[in-house]
C-alpha cells in the first residue's frame, strides 16, 4: 500500500513489519517520533514499547530482549549513543540472538542538538555495520533488512537516518505487518558469548574482526549500493547526499558515472571498480569523510593517479548539512559548468531575528526570574539540555554541555576554586536521565551549591513524552510515580524544598534560603508545561495593562512573548495567564481580564 | 532540466500550522498518484522560532527545495517571507499573510519590526506578490486558527493538483468538528486570488 509517511514513522512501520517485539528509546530530536508512533499502536500487537530513562538503559533493555530471542530495537539521537556507548562497544563482541537494531539519528547543522557527530564513525569504532537511508522509503526497507543482517552475522546493526530523512515526508510503499506472537523463546545460557570476562572477550574480539570481511561482502550486494559507470569522471555519494547528487546530475544534464552508497563498511569492490574506470571523482557525503577515506585507500592500491575531490580538497564542506544547491554547484564546478549563485536579496537585513523563546506563561521563565533576583547577576548558572536552555536571554544560562552536566560542572567550578554562589538548572526528565548521579556525587563530595530542578512534568522539547516522574508509561499505562523531592533527599541533599514559580515572592524566598544554605541545596520548581495543559483542555485567564502603566519597562525585562511595548506595555493574545508580570509591575498596572 | 514539477516553500512561526499545510498537500498528491517529498522543522525551532517547510510535487529526489528554485513561497507571517525570500525563483509567486507575529527581539525593543511595504518591496523586484490579511479572513471564516488553511486555499490556484483532491485531503487532516470552518477558510482564501 502507498502511504504518505514521515521518515520516523516509516522506521516505526519497518520495526512492525520486521516482527520486532521490543522497542526502547529515550526521546531526542530527530529520533523521537519512532517510539511515539509505536506507543500509539502497541496495544494491537505483541510488542513491548518503552520510554527508558536514558539511552544506556534503552540499549541494555533491547539487548536483553534480543538475548531472550525477541527482535528488538533501541532508538536515540546521535548524542544519545554516547550515553549508550558503554554497552554498545562490548555488545559488538558478545553479539545478538534475535535481530537487534540501534537507530541513532544524526543532526547535521545542529537543528536541535549540541553537536554534529557522525554515527558512521561509531560504526567503524565498534566494527558494527551501519545503514544510511536517503529517504523514508529506504528508511523503512533498511529497518527490515537490518534485522535480517543482525541475525545473519550475530551483530547489532546501526540505522543512521539524518534530520532530513527522519523529518522528511514522502510517498512510501508499505508491506504487511505480521500478526501473532513476537516474543522469543527466552534466554539461553551461553557464558562464552554472554559473559565478557577477559577469557571470553579476547576470542570474541578476534571473531568480530574475522567476520568483517563477510559482512562487507554481504553488504556489497545490498540494493542501496548502486553503480552506474559512464565515462572517466564521476561522483560517489552516500545516504541523502546520493539524492542531491542524482538531482544535480539531472539538473545539469551531466551523463557521468555515479556510485550511490547506503551501507557501511563501504562497498570496497564497487568502489574499486569505480576507481579503476575513472580519473577524477568527487565524493559527496554529509559530515565526516568516511567514504572519502575509503576511496583514498582503494585508490592508493588500484589507481594512485586518481584525482579525488571532496572534503580534503575543500569542495564539499565537512561541517553543517548539505543542500541541493551546494551539491549542484560543487559538481558543476568539477565539470567546468556554470555555477548558480545563491540569490542576493537586498533588504533582508531589516528582518528581525526570531530565535526560539520560552512559551508565554512558561514556568521556566518565572523560575529564572526569581532565581536571578535571589542569586544576582554575578552568580554562576550552570545549565543543561532541554527547553529551559532557550532562557539564555535571561542571564541564567552560563554553561550547557550535555545531559546532566549542569550539576557536575557546578561542583567542579566550586572545587576549582570559585567561591561565588552557584545555581545549577536541570529539567525533570534530564535530571532522571543523567542528573541523579551528579547530585549524588555533589552530596558525597560535599559540594556547596544549589540545584534547581525545573519540573514541568514532561519531556517537553522533544514532544511531551512521559518519564518516571509522570506516573505514566510510553503506552499510557499508569505506573509508579517517582517523587523528585524524595530522590533529592535520598541522594543526600541537605536542604530540599518545592516551590510554585508563579508565586514570585515565595519563589524568591525559596531560592534565597537555598543560596544561603551552607551545603548542597535543591529547589524543585513545579509548573506543568503550558502546551500540555492547553492540550488537556485547560482554558487560561488573560491579563491586561491598565492606564496606571508608567512605561517603566520592568515587565518587558521578563521577556515574555505576550508583553509588547510602545511607550507603554501591552499584553497581546498570546498571554496564558501565569500572572508573574502582574507581580513584577511596581505600579500594580497589570490585572486579570474579567 | 527541471527536477520537480512544483516546488513550494512554506514558512511561518512555530505553532502557526505550517506542517499541516504540507501534510494536506502531500495527502492530496498521494491520492493523485504524484510523487511527493517534504522536509519539516521539528524540535527547538518550534518554540516560537522561525520555521520552514519544503514541499515538492512530482519529485523523486531529496526533500529540500534548492535556493532560488521555489515556484511558490507561502508565508504565514510577513517577516518570514523576506527571511526566506532567497528560496523563491525569479517569476515565482509569493503568497503572504500580512498579520505580523512579533518576535521577542522586537517586543523587548532590541529590533524594529519593518513596515509591510518594506518587507514586500524586495520580493516584488523579481516575483509576483499576493498579500492578504489571512488572519482576519480566518476570523471571518469563524476561527483565526485557520489562517493557514486560508493561505492553502489561495495557493491551490497555483498547484498542479486537482482541487477536489486537496479538499478531500483537508477533510482527512482536521478533526471532524472543524471541517466546516476549514472548508470555509479554504474557499475565502481561494477567492482572494483572481483566477
């Protein structure tokens, strides 16, 4: 059947068509919609779907599933694989039972990420095969193929969509979803392949190296490696760059050789054939020069004179994402054809920047305002990964590195000799993902500082997924509801209090007490995400500015999108009635609309 | 050689319903048996940031419209039309909603929001510009949230897809109780563009 599918939905479809019985992941753009989609339809199939607390947990759950004989998938964004790298690296040695696929979605250009690392490098690092889909159709087909490949060679298989595949939509041919039992026959004891004692790991490492040649040979003939030899100039392109290259050649009406690559280790026999028949080649791929390096190695052996254009020559950028015009122009330049200059549009400098901003009424904004009043502008604010990082304009985001790092970096700054007040900010989902160990570490090592847990009762940035603090599972079942307050106390914080950030005075007092506490203090600022409340049907009151306004701009500094200013303040229709501006106004000139 | 039958770039502010427009077009194309490709903005930019969607009809390549290649630029917000004006082809059509959504950089007084004529003038230099107050028209239809559908109605005049299929896809894409108001929004938008 033909359907119009988002890339991530196509991957979810592939998981179902492949007969998988377990899917685990942690939300992260651009990977989140895979589990989101599966959790919506799980009840119709014999499949376990979970949002795990982090990517390491997700992968380990998937490993257990595979070892119980059930086809399993773990999903995450590229940086999530760093969190799961520990199980991932050794899993390659131990191998799988039923097929195990790891989806690690890359984000060239950092659309919604802190870096642009290339998952194909992880595949090389771990000696694990990797599939690089170009569009939603390939994403679906490769997902099914990945399970078969995983079982054939007893290795996990990486699927690496990029943002422009995961968040692309296209017409996709779907297949049949098998009915019936999906869970396997259970765990079979086999210590030599399940226990990574040195005595087992040594031979397993050798076995992993030995099977690389077989894996490469099997991948050579995969349908996503397509060779078209026409003349002695050509292009080798991988993943979505293969589509950009095909489009460029059609647009330029250039009838030259093209090798499209979709699997790793890269198909060296096809590359060899290509290299032997060409004198000049351009390698087009996003991010790291993985294919380019393979072409260089093959050329050294079979055609040392080959002229290779790509990242090393400066023809294809190594940072950021590729786009059709960049690829078209790079190929046109190689062929001596005319280049299409990007349109110079005079007048665009008048367009005001529109960075993402915290939503009107967001509890994070209120918490930041109170925190800043209590701690002052000289305090150090270490921050973390989530919606709240967007609050950078409020002066409460001094660092952001990776999940959970706010607390540990804060400790380090204290022990590094800085005596100023420190307030670490971390969201509820991020705290449960990787913040708890940091808090434990801070308590154990006697760190003097404050940790603010900005609890909006959801994983907001990635699309409002539940977590252990919400008391609901991925599939909407009720489960144990974890108390952040109790966790903070259990991990050793000396002073813990909860506060409603919309009550400004109480909130400032709470942050002041936390600042003055002579040890490790925790403030939990609780305000459910406004988007979530709106979806649940909550209707918000609105505020307006009265004639008492003297134009002092104090409310404007709250930087809420609902507050405009033109000599006097004005509250627009975006207001969701949090009421904090009314508490800030020194003239009492902001009131509820009756 | 052309590599797509109709390239569209749909822009606006997170939350305005940019993705829904593209979804409806994609579903209509599927009904018509036309290959379709689209690229969406999810994640961080959706928080009140600037969003861009690429939609390509009759295309079997990548989902992104090359800069300077869009046959149609549809802007749900005026400043966004100019921000992404570089995607529009010479002689292309720009459909622009004239109701601004002020970014916080403007509400906090760091930047000035330009006049509508300042925004449209550079686009008029090389393209056909059709400006309308889609937000106000949507209110007339019965719901200001349907401004995106008003703009879709206007754009339908320029798309190589049968209007009946677009309306079918629209019905499939919105909750049942909002079908009527959306159909009305579509018609009012279409009427803004002379045949």
